[in-house]
C-alpha cells in the first residue's frame, strides 16, 4: 500500500507510527486541502441534517477530551 | 495523532473530514457501489456538489436513486427514492460481473499491505473473538468493481501486516495474485489500487 497524500493537520510521522506494516511512500506527497465552508455547509444542512452518521465524529471528539 | 487533530480542527470533526475528502474523489457519471455509513455521506455530498449524474448502486437493490435524505443502510427505502430501477441482490452483483461498476466504496475493520480487507472476524474463523457483520456485498463489490475506495480509521490495530480473514480480496498475497485469481484489477485501466482516505484516530484503550 502506498501513501500518496496527507489529510490536513496530519504529519507523515503520525501515519508511519499508526501503521502496522512498512508503508510505501510516494516521493511528492500531496497535502490535501482542508474542507471548504461550502462542503461543510452542504454536508451538514443537506446531506445529513439530523447528524445520523456525522454525530459519530462528535463522539470521537468527546472521547478524547 | 488524533488528539493533535482535535486540537487543531475544532471547526469540523473527523467523520466530516473523511466524507468530504472521499467525495472529492468521485467523478461525475461514475457508477458507484456503495456501503453503509461514510461512503453514503460521501456519495450524497458528491451528488449535491460536483457530481449530480453519479449512479449510486446499493446491494439490496436500489439503482441510481436521488439521495435528498441520507439512507440509514443499504436496504433503506431511501435507496430507492426516484431510482431508475429496483432489483434483487444477485442482479446487482451480476451488473458488477458485467464490468459496468467503476467504483466499490467500502468500509472495514482491518486492512493489510496488499489491500485485502477484513470485515468478517477477528481471530480465527472457527473461534473468533469478534464477529463483525461482513461480508454483505463487500466481497463481490471489491472483487468485481474496477476500483475500490476504502474508508477505515487509521489505527495500528487496523492497518496490519496480514488480515485475520480476507473478506474482500485486494492483491491477495502479492503482485500477480489478483490477476491469477481472475479478478479485474485496477492495473487494467491504470488507476491507483487504493485511494486511501483513512485516518487519524487514537483510542486510549487498546
């Protein structure tokens, strides 16, 4: 499996540390752009307004805090 | 890793981030075989944003529905809202066998370096310590679609050397094994084998 990009806020070391095998890593690693306001607005207001699935992420936040 | 992520990103949570990143990968007019949860969020978001003509397919029989409201599972009635067809499960898999399915869009519990996914058991099959809900459509989707997108939380216990059980074959045990098994591979059309949207959560336990 080859790593080709990093999500916003995540460093390469974090990925390597959290992978249980030796990862192939692309030379010019992409830094993926963070969510835009429009994407977040559509996701929250149109796609999942009752937060049926999205609320799982809130729980993850709370667990850690 | 996850703690740092939370500190830096108060304005969206991890599920929102994963869904948005995955949605960006979806091309308009693609035929997508979709599993429950984050894949549905991503497909629905793409349908609202840049890809209004995608064809979402659900293993319980919904073909190309509109998704103004998020389906709660692959068998939810919302997977058939204004659908162009509703059929049965074998027919869905037959369509994948015909080679018309561009993407499988799956979750899972474990993934290994050859991109095999396990969503069936933890431990030995005969005496598992955990029995998950797999396979469902996960084997047929991942075997037969041209390209597979997988969304799994990026944790050391999930990204492992060898999965306990192969629910969805990737490259099985190395180069050439997928072709030898007669499965269509991403190599045929020059796509990357995995678009790895995985991520970034560290639990205190385990």
